[in-house]
C-alpha cells in the first residue's frame, strides 16, 4: 500500500493544477481539466464504478457496498493547488530516515527545523518536499492519493465490510469556487469527509465565517501641472483609509479562535483604486459586527472627504460548518474512533480557513475535514510525511468499516 501511495502521489504532484483567481471560468485553469481527465481514466482502469467528469470539472466515482443497509458516505479532495506560489514543473524529492538535519531545497533554499520546528516530529520518517522553486502540492494531491489508494484497497479486498462509498475531486477550492458545480444529488451520500487537513491526527469541524470586502476609491485625474484644486488621487485616498484599519487585528497578530481583517490586494491609478479585504471570524455574531464596522468606517470616511468617494461591496464566501455538523455527532465520533484504531490520537482543532466541506455542510452534506499529512502549504517550504499519508489511508478504510457498525 505504501509503495502504491507514494508512486501515485509523486505522479500527481507533477501535474500543474494552479487555480487562477483572475479567470472566471470553472475550472479556472487548463491544468485542472487535464489532471481530472487523467484521474478519470485511472479510476476507470482501477475498477471504480459510475466514473463521471462533469462540465464543471467535478470528478465523481463510487465503489459498491459489501454490506447491505449501510449509509452511503463520501470522501472529497480538491484538484487545484494554490495560486500563491508556482506549481509548474514540480520536482519532488524524498528524504528517507529524517534525522533533524537542514534539508536543502535546490541550490539556494532550505527547510530548517530552526524555522520549522514541526520537522522534529518526524525523526526517522520519510519526508517529501519540492526543490525550492515551486510548492509541492500536497494540498491537496496528498488527499487525492490517499482517497484513491484507500478505496482501491477496499475494491481489492471485498472481505472488508463497508457500505457504498462515493468520491469527488473538485476544482478551484483554493479560490473559493470548488463546489459551485458540485451536484449533491449525484454524489448521493448521507455525509462525507474532505481529506484536506494538515498534520497527522487533525480533525476539523469548525472554520471561519468568511467574507470578502472590495473597497473602491473614486478620484479625479488630470495633468499634474494643473492639478491644484482639481486632482483627487484615489490611491492616496485608499492609503489613508487603510491607515484607519486596526493594526493588530490581522492574520499575523491572531491565532486560535481570533478573527481578523486581511488586506490581500491593493491596486489603482489616480482616477480609481481598489482595496480587497478578507473578513474572518468563528463567531457568527462577531462576523456580522465586523462587516458592519467596516461599512460604518467607509461611511465615516466619506463624511470626512471634501472630494472623491469610497464605495464598499461585501460578499459572503462561506460560514462556520460547526452549526451544520454538530447535530450529527456520530460523523465526528466515527472519525475519532477510526483514528484511534490506526494508532492516531485525534487532534480536534478549528480551521483558520475554509474547505469545500464548509459550503457543502450548508447544502445538506455534513462534511468535516480529515488530516492529509502535509505542512507549510502554499509555499516553497511545503512538505508531507509519507507515514502520515499511510495513516490517512488507514483512517479512511477504518471509517468505511465503522460505518457498518454505528451511524446514529
């Protein structure tokens, strides 16, 4: 199983599947479509049933039940990698029997336990990294490899009891569009798990409430030689507005259940400038208060202006899945028991982000998140532990077994 898992993962990460936030199509990149098509062929050849690739690049498949009258469950992972760092020509490298040393990433980069102390949790283990010029793509090709490996193992071992199991690999999760084209009725599962978490043992069923605020500054341009009393510099307006934002209410100053405002982009000209903020909070009431506070700040700033103006548009992205998952505690109970059976201690913690499962949970498919084994996602220091990936496969198989025994 480990050899098959490793081979599959190394092959998957070499497909460039970066999503593109500037492209409105789904999928947002050709690479995702190519990868999904290759996976479709692989699943068909492995003997999966009902293999279907939708127009929105959602790849569905199933394996039949070996035990009747068992709930249909599902597993999901996403095809794309983050647009934050290059995913082109990924060159994975394997570090066997890791002993705490600095790991060179190409000629100029390195992975150091001084900077990343989590490395020291993996002494004697096998680590996989990229070469410093790209991200690795364990987010979430580790999840894809683990799901395929686990379900193929179940196909090859019909003596293992399990119900019918659905899988789906979705596009554009990293840019928040992954499940827009997801067909809950086609998936036809009572509940599911995304395999998109980090370190071994992670189990997550709480995530941020999330929104995006776009603030547009409207100015007036003219020749700078005749600008007196006429020019209104939109970029200056935008900078002065940002200076009114709370300095410490940001991602780099928050942790645990603390929310934040995050300026993710700013661009503009004298005539027009734009600020884009992420709004995040675990508590729904505080989330709504954050949105209102930002709207009020824009109105107050406009009142202070003698020329020019700001406008704000806020769009909700997803909500905390806790409210949708907690009424069905057996889903997380089964996941915890499955980890314990695999010798893994469950580590229940909130996601300081979101998953496809957050959106799906509010569409009637409760969907907590399981670990996939990776660290340092979205950058050149990303790595994954092979032994953690094997444990993820075991947990998926154990969940399938346990579902035949207890589900209410």
